[in-house]
C-alpha cells in the first residue's frame, strides 16, 4: 500500500516561535494515553519543556498543520542512521478525526528520502491503526526490540510496552525481518 500524498498549503516546518504551541498540542493530545500506557511510564506533563527542547536539539524536526494560522497538529521526523523516524505525532483534541494527521503523514512520507519507522505504545490501538491505514506494517517482536534499541534512546520498560511499524520501503529493504 502506498502512502497517501496530500500536499497542503497549511503544512509547514515549525520554527522556534512554535515551541509553546507544540508543547501545548503534545500535552493536550497525549492525555489520550493517560489510561492506556503503563502507569509507570506516565508523567505530568507528559512531555516537559526540557524534554521537548532535548528532542529538538537531538534532531527532531516538527512539521505543523495550521488552521487560520494557528497550529493544530504536529508531527516530527528525525533522521537516525539509515532511516527516518516519525516522532511525536499529535493533533489538538478539538481537531482530531478531521484528516489532519493523514495530511501530515502523507506530506512527510512524500518528502522522506529514507525508509521510515514509527514507534508507539502497544496498547494505543488507535495509533497503531492510524499508521497501518497509511501503509505502515507492524514488525515482529524480535525485530521491534532490535529496532527500538538501534534507533531510539528509550528505557527498557518502554521497549517492552511499545511496537514498531515500518513503511513499504523499509520492508522491501529488510525482507527477512518480517
């Protein structure tokens, strides 16, 4: 399945001026994970400003979808080694289910020059379905564990409770991994 490619004039690369809006969107939308992810992995706020700054400093580039000039959805990408990771994809609760996430992922997948991977919480079934709808496939547990330890810097507990999905390009380049 190919990625949906929708070029929207409402999507642009976020700047430092968007930092507080990104922070707000992440923490408002992440509330959906509160009762889903393991209790020991939840914190308030879900992503503190220092952690968001660290992610940006580590190379996460946020793209945003704007409505009437206001940022309402964000999705980050990060080039790590030989892949591009989708990182921190969130849409304001009031704007969810309106196609914004699909437009963002379509834009980023169309721009990507490398195979793409995304990690999410295993019990966040809506997130897994979203990525599957956009052409990503779950990788087996042993592959997931290897990929999370190779491309992400997360605690072992998060490795245990997460899944990884890969795009068609990654799957084609790694046929024995599925």
